[in-house]
C-alpha cells in the first residue's frame, strides 16, 4: 500500500528537477493523469515507472522510503546529466571538451 509520503517525495523530486507534471510524466513514460495520481497517493507507481526514474537519475530509494541512497545524484547533478543526455553528439563533445579544459586530470 502506497503512503501519501511517497507522493509527497515524488512531487518534491519532480519540482527539484524544474519540470511540470506534463513534462516529467513524458520523460517517465506515463500520462499527466498518472503522474498526478502518483503524486496524490491515489495510485502506486509501478516498477517500470520507478525504473525509468532511476535511469533519469532520481533517487528512487528516497522516493519510496524517505532514506537517501548513498550514491544518488543531487538534484543539480541530475539536471546536468539530464540536459547532457538530451544534447546531440556534437553538443556532448563540446561539453566534455569544456570540462576537460576546466578540470585537470589526475
């Protein structure tokens, strides 16, 4: 049985990503209506949905339990990763070049 807390944490994660329900739902592969039902605790998110959130960099353990995973990305890191993944190969190459010049190799 899903608790209202899961919906609250899911809404928190969506808002931290800077996305509205429609855009977040599209990235997670569900309808806006489903996203609303998850966030209100009316319906429990299924494992496919949660797997897609994990692949997008969201801390699914936190969403489900309220306990942060050690290796989870911060919301800023998740935003950067999401935006990087949405770039074409040339854009990704340019970003990697900038990072390489900014950060010395170890």
